[in-house]
C-alpha cells in the first residue's frame, strides 16, 4: 500500500467517520453482551460470555486502528461491512477513494 499524506480537512473527515463507526459498533456490542448476560443461567454461561468479550475486544482492536498508515484499509473494511458508506468519505482524495473502493470490493 502506498504511503498517503493526509490534509487537515481529510484528517477531520477521517476522524469523524472513524469515530461514528466505532461508537455505533460499540453500542451494538454492548447491547448484544447485555442480552447474553441477562440470559446467563450458570457458570458455563459466564465463562462463555467471558470468551465472547475477549474475542470481541481483540476483533475490535484489530479493526479500529486509527493510524494514518492503516486508515485506507480500515475504511475499505468498514465500507465492505456496510458500517461506512462511500459517501461519508466524500472529501478524501480521489486516489484514497480508489484504494478504499478496491479494498471494499475484495
């Protein structure tokens, strides 16, 4: 992947889109975990929930990497998942958008 330079405007767009997607996913995860916790009946359920939490944290940390060197891949993945629309990234350079769209189409 190419080493991109991010203008101040692009950095602002990236931060806004990134934070919005991260907060939305955090809320979904919290709701899912609350539901699972409420349904616990025994210690086996507790250990299973603990594993879900650990796995969810790992996946979240891998997905939401706000290093500029990683953002193109992050946004490509989020677009592919439907968590971010291409339109939300309007204002990023044409070159960045092409890379994001290419990654999203994989």
